[in-house]
């Protein structure tokens, strides 16, 4: 069975967007047939994003790598005020 996630949308909520260069480097290294056109970013809370930590890239890299036929929508919030 070839399950790719085609027709599905994966939603990720995080406080900063990943760098597209991180994603493409991961896909190339891992041999994943994926494209930045399948990734979209939605800034849901206006304000200052957190500095990149790597977690934002890992979340998108692995979900888009496992389900390479799915679209990934990254909902970006801001730095937590807790």
C-alpha cells in the first residue's frame, strides 16, 4: 500500500516559521520528493516571532517527509508571554 497523505492538510502551530533552506536541505538529504509549494505559512498572531531553535524546522521536515503528498500549513504565533 502506498499511503502518501495526498489530499490531506497537516496543521502545525509554532512560534516562528522554519527557514525554507532548512526544509529543502532536509528533503534533499533524506531523498524526500517534496516541494516548498506544498508548505504555507499563516501568521495568526501579530507580533515578534521567537528566534529559530530548530524545532520549527524539524516539525515541518518530518511531517512533510512522512506524508509527502500532504500539504503542510504552519500557523505562526508569537513569543509566549507566560
